[in-house]
C-alpha cells in the first residue's frame, strides 16, 4: 500500500528490535496503553502470535523518501461477521508526526479495511489529551461515538477515552 509520503508493508521479524525499543519509550507506551517494560522476548512472542492471525494485521509505516520505518499501523479484533475492526497507529518520533504521514497511513489502512477486507466500520479509542490525533480523526471523517468516562488510569489520575468510528460509505462518500 503506497501513498505520496509513506507506504505500508507487513511487519517483519527483523522489525522487532526497533518496535521493542519504541514500545518501551514512555511516550509511545502511553499512546498505545502499554506499560514500558516489554522485553525482546515479549515482543517476539507478540510477533509470533500475530503473524498468522487473520483477526489482526500490523503494518510498518515507512517513509517513501528514505525507506525508514517510522511507526506501525494496525487493525485488530476483526469481526468478519459484523464487518468491523479496531484501528491503532503510532508514529515513533515527533519529527515524523507532522507533514501528513499519520493521515496518509490512516487513509491507506482504511482503504485496506474497506476494500480488501470488505469491512463496514473501523473504530478506535483515544485519550482526549491527544489533541493532534483527535483533530486528524475528525478531519479524516471519523465520528465520535461516545466517551468512556474515567476509563484509563495514567499519571495518578483517571482520564476519559473517546470512541470514534468511520463507516465505509463515509470514507468513500
């Protein structure tokens, strides 16, 4: 899957050293909702669990200009009967979080979800404090479905999670 700025490729076992480093970064672990204590073995076990799982797809986000792997984007909890799934994304460094790379990665994976997997809805959860991400989701056509009040504990306090979704007809409409 290729855009103007980024392309998506299947996450490979050789990417695990880098993803393990990222997930142990406090900023990325906070975005993804993990505790930053995952060992390389933990990451290998996770990789082995997803590589043949047809209810999850994880792609490396790579820059077109230098082929650098800058983050991951994925679809999980794929329900082929009700035709929906959960979306997640992270871009590892601030210098790659601007310039439309997250938006383009999201559009590419949504196209994959709706065209290739024939899903009807993609949904996600994110924290209210991630203002840049929330703006991006709204700009791309996601709708706020609701608020999960005090759903996530972080930095000694509870925070709300926003639930967004986008339907196939809205994405292509």
